[in-house]
């Protein structure tokens, strides 16, 4: 019985590498949000979570609601490739969940963007990144 309690306690604690990854992700999301603010976008939600998935940033610009996936990688291509078809499907399902919880957004146009956070460079904003998939 003691062994089970020890195992359970060990698995609930975040590993140091996981905590560092979490900090990098939060920092990348903050940089992306500030960058998009400078481009005229307004933050609607950060780290929206639902049972269907998570959305890093939900932004609004005019009549457009933008769901933003933020990726911090060494290269732009690595950031883009990190978003797999399964991840895209999760984002789309999470976006539907967001709209269901926020009916005031139902009449807005929707778009999915990617912001790649690269070392020693300005963020790279990919507008309407999933256009070919729809």
C-alpha cells in the first residue's frame, strides 16, 4: 500500500524538464500576444481549455475571431511541422467548444493562425494557416 502512495505522489509532481518547457511555452505565448497586440489584435482568451483541446490564444481584430497556436522552435519550419493533422483537428474542436461557451462570438468570421517564436528573431505570424485544410 505504501508503494502505491509513493508512486502516486511521484507521478503527480512535475519533472524539472516539464516545468522548464511550461515556462518556455508561457513566455512564447506572452511574446506572441504582445506581438499580435502591436498588429491590432485584442486578447479575448489565453490558454482556453476544454475537454476537446486547448487553444493558446484567442484574439479578435474587427469582425474576425482568430484562434492562435503558438510554437517556440529553432526554425519556422520546425514550428509549422509541430502542428500535426491531429493537433489541427483538436484545435478546430476546441474552437467549436469556445464558440459554444461564448455565443456572442458566433457571428464573427473565424480564422486559425500560427505564431512561431524563434530565437533572436521577431515572431513569425502565419495568417490563416489552416486555409488549405478546410
